[in-house]
C-alpha cells in the first residue's frame, strides 16, 4: 500500500475509535450505566495515556497520538458516570495494573516491551466487561454497537500497524479485537434476551 493509503486507513481508524466511544457515551446518557464495567473503562482511559505517549515519544506518529487523544475526554466522562470515587480500590488497582504491564516494561525492554505488555493489558481489560455480561443479565447500559464498532476499529489499526511494520502494536491490537468481538456478541445476546422477556410480559399482561 502507498503511504497515503495507509495514512487514510489510520485516520479512518481514528474516526471509528471516536465513534465507538461516542456510541457508548450516548447509551449511558440516554439509558443507564447498568452492566457497564468501571474497571474496563478506567483501563481504557489509562491505556489511552500509554498510546498517546507511544505516539509522541516512540513512533512520532500524529495518527497514533490522535487515535487516543480524541477518545480520552469521552472515556473519562464515562468513567465519571460510574462513580469512581465510590470505588477507589478498583481505580487504584487499574492504575497499578497499567503501570506494571504498560510502563514498567519500557524500562527493561524499551517501547516494544511496553507495547507487548499493553497488548496483554488491553486484552485483559476487556475481561471485566465480559465477566459483567456473564454474571448479570441486565446489560441495558452496554452498547453492542459500540463494541462492534470497536472491532472494526481494531481491524483498521491492524492494517495500519501491519503496513507500518509495527509488529508489537499489530499483535496487541489483534488480541484486543478478538475479545471485543466476544463482548459485542454477548452484549447482543443479552439485549435480545431482555427484549424477549419484555415481549413475554406484554403478552401475558
């Protein structure tokens, strides 16, 4: 691919990432926060700090910087709606988690180590949302569309990183995309189950 084509794919990835976050933001302000994981969204906002640092100090890529910078305020707002001050232990664990997986490896293995560590982190950070969906049938606040858009976003970033030969970022994003797809499918199933239950109540009423 030409440099221009790769850059366009990168900017589309940035736009899809923003769209994914805004869809979840809209779902929260119009419906509820039920089923939305504080741990997942706190970790999203913290990994954004890592990717912004990676874009500035390692790859010097405006596209990578923009991909997290424009999503960050909305991620922080979503976190604020989940009352992090009432669950400070969760937030503290998230900070320690990202420090250990994303930033500490940089001191020993450079930015590649940090990216691979972040790959593990961004895969694991989706697990609290997955657990939330498995444990609780009420997923009213979780936007399946947001997660499906996130899958598309991951795919676009994979293409971008592949062409830029940023292998650590490529493999990290691939792992995160797979988990996002599982979350999206499960959220869709929960919404379908809730709709079926409501329809049965209307019929029996």
